[in-house]
């Protein structure tokens, strides 16, 4: 007990010193980078970031995808009790759609001492291992849960080297809901207790199309949730495909909005060279060009509904992949890169995904007739999490 108190004090002190030293750099970054213009001042200077109302059900997520994944839980729980935080701009946009009044950017850890109000329960998504977040929430009366917990091959070896720290973090977590048995075993080695394997909650309620799009009478290829370097790869493969399928169309959907302009310029250059037509989706929602760049958020599932083939981004670059189930619900043929380590559990529940090296992408795309239509083998039950929440309400 004494050692735990000493660790709490020392950790808080060291992090506070690091925070003060880093402030000038954070301020400079917030002025220089557009994507940090709101999030950094809110997180590190508490600008327009008042504390959450006490006595609620507090969810913390990181990314847009994680925020969307908790929608099935948010839709069931009383809206007036929801308290939502995130660390990213896209994550904030997603949580604010559900509870605008009680959505915030999560302050950097030392600021939580004055910012954090007592809540009934704290639920943190996946791998947001913030020691003071769990410790202070627990000290102020909250039941603490880690939900949709995962531990990829690459992450596990890194975390093992800091196992002493994660044992301290997991000591502050009451319950863990893991994606798979492998995740459970790895989390136990890091000190996690009371672990329940319920699958990936991203499969509990897969987002449906929000509107009906009219599919062109052509082969439609979707480059989905792409990252830097992947658009060039997909464009090269598409050019090879067009030699055999002249009417084929490519819909490119970059993962991050700050890259919309960059991707548009890349597509414009390719289109000029190949004599293709192209346009931005924000200018026209028609699919009458050879290449369409989707430069708006929230349209990907709608695009999946009219796609024949999906080249799923985030796995040709070493990002960890993205949710294949959203495309698989429509039976799309899916091609993924090899680096899907963050989506291992979801990939195991989707049948028919074709995994290729980036060198073989063009060849497999040309051989699309041999690919299988995908289907979802298993979904997830979120009832155990809801039962845990209801115990404190």
C-alpha cells in the first residue's frame, strides 16, 4: 500500500514536470498544425474544456472508429447520464453527435487533478492506458472498466518491457472486457485481473448505410480508409485494372480529413497522366468520373453498399488495419495488406478476405473474378458490459 502511494506521488510529480517543460512546444504545435488547433489547447490548456458534470456514465475513446464502436452502448443507455471524452478531433466529432453538451477532449493527465469530477463508472476503450485517468476516477468513486481490450503482437512485446508500469495501471481497473482469448492471456501477463472475453464490440452493431446510393453500371473499386503511401499503391493497381476493365471506377476514401487536399492533388496528377476524369465527392455525389475522392466524413459505409471490391487501407502501411466487417456486411470482395495486427479478431470473424503483399496488389485486383465475396461469421454480445454498468446505476 505504501509503495502504491509512493508510485502515485512520484508518477504525478514526474509527469507534471514533463508537462511544464513541454508547454512551449505544445503551444507552438497548436499554432502550426490545423488538425491540433482545437484539440491541443483543450487538452493541455483547458481552453473551452470545462469539467464533465458529475455522477454519469463516462466513456473515453481515442479515434473516430472507437467512438463509432461504442454507439450501440450509447444508444441503450440514458442520454442524460452520458459523459464522453476523446483525444482526437475526429473522435470528438463522432462523440459530439451522441451527446454534444457532455463531450470533451480529455485533458493531459496532470490536469485531471482539478478537472475530473466523480462519476458512477468509467469505461475506456481498447488501449488507452492512462494511469492517472483510472487512478483518479477510481479514487473519486467510479467503477473502472477497460472495454474492447486488445494486445497486438507488436504492442505486446513493447508493453512487456514496461510490465511493471502496466501492473500499476491494471491495479486501478476493476474489470476488463477483451476481444479474444489471446488478448486475455497477454493482458493477464501484464497484470490485468477479472478479464471477460466477449469479442470485438465493433461487431456488436455494424453501422448501416445512412442513405441509398445508386451504383454505376461498372466495376466499382473502393480504396477505403487509406493512409499515406497507400493511395499511390491503389492508383497504380487501378491503372493496371483499367487496361482490362476500361469502365471500372475507383472511389478513394482517405482515413484522415487533413489529408483530403493531398490525396486530391495526387489523384489529379494521376488523372492528367492517364487521361482519366475525376472529381471530389464534396463537389458532386455522382459517380460519373473514373476516380472519385471522398473528401467528407461519414460516407464510407454508404460507399461500401455500392462497391464490388474494397481495398482496405491501414494494412499496406504498418498501421494495423481497419474494420473489415463494415464492408463484409454487403458481401464486398475485400483485399487487405499484411499489417492488420490491430484487427486480428475482426478478420478472424470475416470469411473471404484476401490478404496480399503490396507488390501483389495489382495482380490480385486484375484477378478479381477469382476473389470470394465476404461474409461475417460471428457477432458480439455487449450484454455483459451493460450488466456491469447497470450494477452501479
